[in-house]
């Protein structure tokens, strides 16, 4: 996105310096919806 790994790291460091990072564990709704769409497509064509 920024084209330079060092620049991207510096920008993220500035943005996240005083932030709390929350790790969210669990199933991804985006992945679940994508898998459902792929299975529907396969069932329709197969």
C-alpha cells in the first residue's frame, strides 16, 4: 500500500503508539461467507 516497508512500519508505529491493540480470536464472518459462496458456485456448476 505504501510501497516501502520501512515507511509503513513508521506510520503504523506513530498511529499505534498510544493505542491498545485488541486481538480478536474466533471465526471470520468474511471467510465464512466466502466459503459459502464458493460452495454454492461449485454445487451449481458441478
